[in-house]
């Protein structure tokens, strides 16, 4: 949460998180934030998880989606990892955020 609050882009990632499989790193952090929210529901915890999810889908300084086939600037030539262990957190975070986020009024 401190990294999220201190980030100019409101994403709790550090330079050392930019590795092979960094999307999974971001989404695994989002899963942990969702679990933290379940233990102690706080709006900012869910917002931090949403920010990581949004970052992977293209709400980042480059406007680049990290998911093949999604967003206005998806990765070219299916260049992303296709292994299920890298993609499973995307599905979990997507479903959890949809279920836990109250509808807009």
C-alpha cells in the first residue's frame, strides 16, 4: 500500500519487479491486496489492486496493453507468454474485482 500511495502512477511496482513474467508479478500483488481486503475491507486496498490490473491492461505511461488481443495497443505478433501459470492471476483478479467492486451509481 505504501508503494501504491507513493507512486506517481499509482501502481505499487518497483524497478526490480520489471522481470520476465512481470505481469504475473503485478497480478500476484493484486491478488494479495484482494486477500487483504477480504480480511479488512478498505476502499484503498481494492483501489490498489484495481490499479495493478489496469496497468497490465494498458493504463500505464506507454498506454501499452500487456495482454495479447486486449486494449487499443496490444502486444504485436502474440509476443506474450502463453503458459497458464502466467495468465491465471489475470483471470482471478478480473473475477474478484468484478465481484467485489460495488456498481457505479
